[in-house]
C-alpha cells in the first residue's frame, strides 16, 4: 500500500505539547530520562498518570488522569489498562473495544477513541515522533476529503512508527553483525566469540519482538468481529442517530435520562451538554445492532483489513531479514565448529 503521507517528522513542525512537559518515563512526574522505565515510579494505584490528548483537529495537550477516570471515560476494564502499564512487560497488542482501541506497539501505548486519543506521555523518540506526526497529518488533512476515520488514522500511524522503528533496528544490527561474523570466520578468538554471542542474544530478542507485532496484526486480521469493533466513528454515529430517533418518537420519557457508565458515546443537547442514554435505550440499541450491523460493517472490515495487511507485509519482511541473519549466524557457528575439530 503506497503511503500518501509525507516522511515522518518534517523539520518545520512545531514542538509537540509533551516537549515542554517534564515527565517521568511512565508519565508521573518530571525527569530527564528518556523512554519507559521503573525508576521513580509512583506506587501502583496512587495518583494520576500523564497522557497526551490529541483530538481529531490535531490539537494536543498534556492531561493527568487517574486509572478510574480513564476507565470511566474510555469504557475500559482495568485489565486493558494494565497492558499499557510500563511496569509490566506484555507482548504487542491491538484490542478493539466498545468505545476505544487499545494499542501497545513497542513504545507506542495509547487509547484511541472516536474523537480523540490518549497517548502515554514519555520522552521516548517514538512517542515524540508519533505525537508530532499525527498532529501534523490531522491539521494538514483537516480541510481535505478523506474517507479514513480518525481512529484508523491514529492506528495506522502507530503501526507505521512501530514497524519503522523495528526495521531500523534490524538494519543497524545487520550493519554491525556481518563484519563481526566474517572476522570470526577468519580469526577465531575469545574476543570475537564473545562479541558474536552478545549480538546473537540481541538478534534473538529483536526477532521475538518483531514476531509478536507480526502475530498480533495477523491475529486481528483473522477475526472479523474484532475488526468490526474497531470502527468507532460509525458506531458513535449510529448510536447518536438511534438516540435521536428515540427522542423523536418519544420512546424515552422526558426526565428519564440517568447516569450510566456503559461504554456508549453521548449525544449533545441544544445547549451543547451531553445527554446520557438510559439503560433500556442502550439495550435496545444493542439488539438493533446485532440484527442489522453485520451486513453494514463488511465494507469497513475490508477497509481495515487492507490497512492491517500493508503493515503485516512490512513486519513479515522485517522478520524475514532477521531469520536470514540468524541463518547466517548458525552457518558461521557450524563453520567454526568444523575448523575446531
């Protein structure tokens, strides 16, 4: 799939909102260390975490949200938020939920919704790159006709940044390891053997990471139901239309709006304040969705599948380079063993 976008991070872009915000690697306070880490973390379950909120117009700001607020706002269970916690090591994951898409791809850890995205704040290069490029693309394409919904734009960039980062690391490893292997083949020494051992360990770890990203994309492509869940804009629009019809037909009695934590996007009243759907309306909408939604989602599942397939090919190619590199390492080891006989 041809990438219609400009190269990542044009030099003329303004600094992202997170640039001036000193945050810990986990997004809890000020520090000058890059990337995710466990140093200086707050006790789990206490205080808020720093997030970069980006809306569909490309405007970004840094917000501090505790876990309970984030769960309520995004309609997510605690187990989904744990996938984004830098204290835990989880494989790369993309999950479709009622109101959100949970993304954990390398250092890109975010919650994508129909109208905005919550990106875990960090000074990691990939996070800064993602924020700056997403804001640039959204602002540039604001007045252009684009059928790709906001959530897919955000997801596509997460896949693009993660796959590009992994491929770059593989290229660097190739540049380093081939001369070392050739040197070892011509001169067997303890120093050369130790160097190759360290590089092989790095090779295996990188292969595991690339494999997890590739498998995560493939698993998502194999499940039409999960892909359908990720079309957040369409679900939000259908819910708003359904609520409007309910009000028009007086299905919901006046004054019967009640607060609910169900993961459904609210509509707005004439005063601009969000209106809350009743439990009966939500249940009725769910039954309506189950009976009519599947046929309407087919086209969009295909659209998302094409997007995922493009990055599956990219990561599969990266994995192939790693497997070829491992084969070269194994051949060199066999050659060394023969020479030592």
